[in-house]
């Protein structure tokens, strides 16, 4: 979706492939890994002390990093890095609102589309969604 967004707005140069955008985002996540670890450690029980909290956070981060890194790094941080990279390499301005407007229905997971529809229609969330959201 991001590569498509850039391709639609690029004036010169060759646009990035989705693989290039993904590689950039993964590298940006790697740069933020210590920040993620610090945040995870800060949510641990204070009784563990700094060493114990860091040990548990490292273990949790290691277990989740490979498949969830894009969900663990702050979105605002990734968007800021992405924006600077895209501007520098492709001469395209990119921001949250512009990206939001560029989404196509099939870019949004069905469960998110369903929740948005429930909100728009004022209908209750399905029981499974309520469990997932902690209701």
C-alpha cells in the first residue's frame, strides 16, 4: 500500500517496490529495538527490579520480534522515519492523513472493516470482538 502510494505521486526516479519499503521499515524497527525493550521493561512488576524486568522484557521481545516488530514500534516513530526516507529518496511527501485517504477497502483487514461498520451503524460488536478488545 505504501509503495503504491509513492508510485502514484512520484515525479521522477523509479518508485520503490513493496519489498524495498518493507526492508526500510524493518531496518527502522531494528533502530528502535532498544526503545521497544525499554518500554516493555517499564511495564513489568516493580518488585522484579531493573535486572529482572529487563530479563523478562528481553525474553518477551525475542519471542515476538520476528513476527510483530511492526506492531511493537511506535507508529508515529515509524511514520516519521518513513516520511523522511521517502522525501529524501523519492521526493514525495507522505503523512498520516494522506496515507489514510489512500487506503482501499481490500487494504484493511476484514475484522477492522467490521468494527468500523459496527461503529458507523451503531450496532453491537460481535462477542468475539468484545473478548479481543477486553470488554
